[in-house]
């Protein structure tokens, strides 16, 4: 785990019309974001996911507790896991608990 371990959230449950800036808007109220990325899906059937990284672990914890199972929009119910970043974090979901 890197020096910022525990500061990255793995987010699913949002629809194809959701943009990274839409998620950033929802998550930045808990603290300063380092990044908010939605990797391009590998196939049309791929499940969408995002990584939201905070500067501070406490902010990530607060966002996790407040945003997990939160509805954004009409149909999007967010599911969140706390991740440890690996070098290939954009292409694979690894070490999430």
C-alpha cells in the first residue's frame, strides 16, 4: 500500500450518462480530491466504475460512510469500497475490501 493508502474509493452503481465531474461534484463536499476517474469500459457490456481519491484518509472514510448506498439521480444507487492503489489501478480492481 502506498503512502496514501485508504484514500481511494472504488465506486460503482452509476449510469452511463454520469461523467467524472458529476461524481467529483458529489464527492468533493467531503474533502479535497486528488482525482476522480471513470476508466473507459473495455466492452459495451462492461460495468462502469470510478476511482475517487482523496488527499486525506478521514475524508475518504467520511465519503464512504455517507455515500455508500446513496441514490444520485433517479436510478443510480452508489456502491463504494475502500481500495489500496496498485500500479495498474486504472485497468484492474485490486486489493479492494
